[in-house]
C-alpha cells in the first residue's frame, strides 16, 4: 500500500512539474510576442522619422 501511495505522489509531482514547464513556455511566448510588437513600433517610428527628414 505504501508503494501505491509513493507512485501516486510521484505522479502528482510529475504533473505539477509538467504544468510548471507549460506555464513557463507560455510566458516565454508572450514575452517574445511583446518584444516583436515593440520592435514593430520602433520600426514604424524610424520610418516616420525618415519620412519627416525627407520632407524637410
């Protein structure tokens, strides 16, 4: 019976670890998406700056 309890405990620990990894992966993806958006905004700003200089 103790072996069964240990097995269940190990499974629960594994499930928690897998969940933590999944949450970490999602968080990294969100950060990358935000970084990409920031990069796009920066590119737009540079483009507007160049156009402004050309108009002068």
